[in-house]
């Protein structure tokens, strides 16, 4: 069997409006407007640089069914460039860009195959006159697609490597809507070698038997946990009709990142500012070459807490830090600065007092040591939130923090209120 590689990408959301981003400086706003389209250009360059036989796009290429003209023209030019180099493209549409959406493109360049929605289509790929792979795929006819589309797939008798292209929620990921929901067992039943999935914006390896992969989106869209960090595509190398290697390669030009500063030991505002600058410099080094939108959190107990409680203290510090990085290339925009600090306390001394605060610490210590009890309590406490308007906030919180982190924050806040006589 012939060896080859292909690139798997999804959730390009071309010309995305960028959700939840604070009002930014003009140069930052310009970068955000171009970011998803520049990620597409990087994706094309990656595909050509890797010598890939084809590119697979697993849904939500556009951000909405209306499909802006700028996005459509940019995509057509990108795929035309691939076609000029003999690289094929396979496209399955998802919930954001169903086939019923508006399109200004009547015909795609040679080598582009857009999967229909009536049934799973299977397209043979020959390389050098030899049968190398079969790409199976299906698109959404409409946004609200709740059918288990995975059940339509079947390997067939063709030789070579078999790939399934599907926009779906495997295993009911709570961070994303249940479009085309299915289970890993459903995917395995089709007997394909690799599932090129879209819809989940976190890069995620579901399985290696068979390979079931989410590449995540090609460009982060907001500070939410699922949208933060490096974003890109997967390069899949195939040898002997089996996966030899799957590599992630970033394509993003703007990155949403999170940082944290512990105020313990920081005596005044100058020390706090220096610590924030150091944290930002470390993030710039870690994510070199990308424009950064940074969300910083201040945590811990220390003298800086009293300073931050002053009128407009946090807002003024935020403005000062933004001025510090203004004009930096690549840019760094401090999206928000969150004060979660607490007043200084000697916890060992509190434990020795034997009062209500000591009992609170004992309860928290017990929950830290008993994972099952801790999980049960947290689920009991947040169940009403899951049913109400705060459900989305709870999902974001759970994605960003572990149970121990949530417990630590609750313990610190409750203890602070007790010590101030507010509880």
C-alpha cells in the first residue's frame, strides 16, 4: 500500500465576530477581524508544506448560514491554490453552515468535493495510479440536526485506508450542543480507520481504536477555556493503510491565554505590578509570534488585597498595564484583570482557635481528603444552577477549574466573610 499524509481541520468559522472580547485597541480589533482568514491561509500553507494528498474540513467552515461574501471568496481562492498543486479538498458542512445556507459560490475549483446531506458519499482517492484511500462524509441539511449520522457510515469493500468525515458530538460533551450525537461504539461499528470529526473546539483524542480525532478550531474565538491556547490542525501520516502518526500544528495568529498571580508575599502595588509584568512576559515567551489576548487572575492572601479594594484600584491597574504593552509587536492586550484575592490570615492559627472558622477549615480539609464526598457535595450544590440561567456559567467554570480549585475558592471566600463578621 502507498504511504501518504493528509490534513484534518474543522471549525474554521471564517470571518467570525469573536465572542466575549472586551473593547480593544484599534490594532487589536483589526487583528481579530483578520485572524480566522489568516488561519485559513496558514492551513493551506501547512497542507502544501507537508506534501499532503488532500485536506479534510469537518464542518463549520463558516460562522453562520448567511456565509459572508468575504469568507466565501477567501475560501475559494484558498482551495483553488490547493487544486493548482494537485491537492484535493473534502468538505462536510455542520450546524453553523448547513447546506441550506446562502452561498455566493456556484462552482468550486477542481479537486473540491462537498459532501451532500441525503446519504453518506464515498469518494476514492488514488495516488500515482494506486488506490490509497476512501473518504466517506455527510453534511448537515439544516442547523438543527439531532439524528445520529454516524449510523449511516459503513466501510464497504474498497481496499486502502478509510476515513469518515463528520460534524458530531461524540459522547455528549456538555460544552457543545448535541448536534448529530453518537457514541464511540457507533463509530467503531462503521469499521473505518480514522474519523475526522468537527464540532468540539478543544483538541481531543477520543480513541486510537479506531482513530477518532477532534482537531479543535483553527483560530480561538473567545477567552472561554475551550477556545484558549494553541489552535490548529492535525497532520495524519498513513503507512501500510494504518495511521503511523498524528501531529498537531498551530494555525492561529491570535491566541487567548490565561495567567495567574499569587499576591502572597507582595507587599505593595509596585510589587504586584512587577509580578503581573513578569507573568505577561512569560506568556509572550510561551506563545511567541502570536498576538495575545490575556485574562489574568489575582489570587491568594496578602497585603495587596487591601490595596486592590480601593476605589477603581483594579480598573486603574488594568489601564496602566494596557498602556505598558500598547504598541507591542505582536500585540498583547490584557482582556481582563480579575481580583480574587483575600485578606491575610494565619490558617494554622485559625485552626487552633476551635471556633466556627476552625470548623470550616476542618470541613474543607475533610473534603480535600475524600474525593467521593467532595464530588457528591459539589454536584448537590450546583444542581439548581445547572437547571437555571446560570447553567452555561457553571459549564464554563467546570471546564476551567478542578473540583479542588472550586473548593479552595469557596473555602477562602467563606473564611474571609466569617473573619470580617459578614457571614
